[in-house]
């Protein structure tokens, strides 16, 4: 899947992404570790998430908020987890069970094995590079989650919960037509009050 076409908005997003990721990278590892636990507490408190039988999560890379504490708690309350695999057609989610080996994917990703059946989650824990208080996010520039959310939404409502550190907040994400605001945004400081337009 190719990156979104080049435009002034795309260039601006790239600048904002770079600055936000630099702030995230500069966080002390202990702050990131403790922050991930606070994020997990707040994510598990989202009432609608408890109703999702299958939750799409992700395996962390670089300095991302570590979603593994969320995954462990979802398992503990009996929910199933699907992890994404990057394919030429976009993200394919496959069920992952605790302790199963993951395969090495592109971009330094850890992904579920190809022999596991694909399935569509009804809730997604979404990684991001930057966010604003309208619920808009900047991803990593390839549009995988934008396309996955659009595809999964064709099956019915999909609950989206973005997770990030508070240093990743920016004043305004320059949104494009394909961008869809997240339902919830959660940082180590708790749920971010969203002002949807």
C-alpha cells in the first residue's frame, strides 16, 4: 500500500509527526513503563470496550506506549485479541493467544503467523504519532489504520481507542477527507476530553 499522495497537508503532517515522535523518544524509559500501566487502567475503564468480543491490538515498536498490559487485562476478563499483519492489501487481523510466538514483519513489527485465520475485531487499540483534541490522529504515514478502520466499519460500528503519551498532543491535526476521528484518546494522564466537530 503506497503512502498517501504528496500534498501540502501530507508535508505538514510529516513535520508534526517528526516533532511529536522526537518528544516521545525523549521520554525516560521508566516514565514510559509507568505510563503504559496508567494507560491500561484508563483503557480498561472504557465501558464499550467490555462489550467487544474481539479486540484488535498491536505489538509495540520503538518508543510507543506498550499495549501489552492492556492485552493481558483483556485476556484476564475473557476477551479475544487479534493482532495486525501488514499485507499488500492493508492490515489483516489474526487471533493471537498468550504465549504464541510472533513472526518478524516489515518495519520492525512483530506479527501473528500467516497460518492463523483472519478475523475482524469490533474494537481497535490504535497506535499513533500525534493527536489533537478533536480525536484526529497522525499515524506513521502509510494509512494502514485509516484503511483498516474504513474496512472494518463496513461490518458495523467499530470502537476506536487511540493510545499515546501526553507529549504527543498537538494543537491541530491537519485532517484530510479519509481521516476519521477516534472515539477515545487515552494518555498516561487519563482520557483526553475530545471536542468533536
